[in-house]
């Protein structure tokens, strides 16, 4: 998700260093007098309102009231998505289920323990005046995306399959995180972006665009952002995993119910958020992200869907995104959710 979740709105900042130290559980914790580990949660990449559920959960005591005081850590811009967690420097990270599956194909023991996004955020974006009105119309056109990796790339594979196209039917341009400039200046005919990132920024800038969903009907055969840990850590510290998952979901509920509070809390975590322009952008991003955090019924639910993980395993293998089909069963678990 080198977004890939989210390279927008601020300069890269590391809020806290990696740590895996242990500490005594806060008073009143569910663990009584037992000491619980202090986990580090990796938030990719820069401080942003899209991570406000974690900021709110920390500020409101959703973690500490249950006996755990996690460290929130933003990755550096050149740091790999799973580098720290696989090195034991982080115990959790927010990442796409598809990215997790690709990492598992390479031998990692990563496991998703709760859904963060309920829907997949990737879409194809074209100028409002473009002759491209459907995914099939992309044939013969140039499409910009950061690179051939991560959710932008996976989402493009879905879009091409939906349209009955192959990569040879289009011109894929790797443009880094410059989608907004590339599309608005005509460098590319379309971009692959995020409904809560590029689409929002275009609207704020006054450049009119249209968004094309990467599937015409039904579910996207990919799993969006999840709370991820390792199977080994979950087995050794199940209570910590339960607390972190519950705290994250409590934070999401608070943000959805009280976005003004989320903005106030986020201002203490995101540099420059108190500026008027930054506030307007953050509010728009928060509104768009709320649609990703909630189900079609507007509910917050961290449970992961087995059928969706199976469909993703099949799709990624068929498209060559994994060398072979990855068994989805050990890749996710709902055992840590209340």
C-alpha cells in the first residue's frame, strides 16, 4: 500500500521509532497484574487523516483501557511495507489483503486479523471531457500509476480483466506518485487512483474528472486494507491482538460518528493540519474514507469474508500476481474479534 495507502497531504514524518519492548499493563487493564507487551503499529506512510481511527483510539484510551499502550509508527518513504514487521520491529501494520497474499507467496507468515477498509478503494480516473466512458474504452490509451506493484497495479489488473483487455491493449506508464499532475497536464489519458485520495484532490483543485469502477458489477476480487500481524505473534500474544483490533474498530466508530472530534485529534498528529487549506482537504478525505470504513449499511465491522479471500487467491494466481495459488485459509482470521 505504499499508497499506496497514502502518499498525500504532508511531508514524510516518523512519529515514533520502532520498539518491541514490554511494559507493565496500565492500571485497570483486563490483564490484571500481568505485563502485556507494548506493540508497535506500522502506519504507512505519512501522518494523514486516513489514519485517524488509530489517533483517536490512542487519544481516547481505547487501547490503554484494555491494558495495552501501542506505539504508532509511520514508515519512512523508502521503507518496505512489511520490512519492519518481518524484522520484529513492528508487531502490526495496516496493509492490503492482496499485498499480504503476495508476501505470503514469498514465504512470510503474515495474517490479517481485522478489516480496516470494507471496500476496495482503487478506481480508474479520467478527465471529465475524456472520450473514455467505460473500461473497454481504455484500449489504445495511456494509463498512469505509481508503478507495477501494490494496490494500484492489482486494481489495474482487475480493470483490464473486467474490460476484456490485456496490458498490450494499453500503454502503462509508471509515473510515481504524480497521478494528479500527469492527468491534469495530459501526460496520460487515465490514471489508477484512490477514491479517498486522487479523486478527492482533483475535486478540491477544480479539475473535473470522472471515476470508473474497476468492476462493472459484483465484488472486487481483492481484499482492501486490513490490520495485519504475524501468525507467530498472534499465537504468542492473542490478548494483545484482540485489544489492538478492538481499539482500532472503536476508533473507526468514533471517527464515523464524530468526524469533528477526529479532526481535532488528528491535528495533534498531522503536521500543518490546523491550516485552513489543509483542514478543507482533510475533511474531504475523511468523508471519502468513511465510505471505505463502513459497510453498505453504514456499519463498522472488522470481520473478514472467506469467500472474498478465496476469490482473491484465485484471481491473483490466474493473473500471475503470485507464482502459484496461495491458500487463503491461514492468511486471515476472525478469531481475535469480539
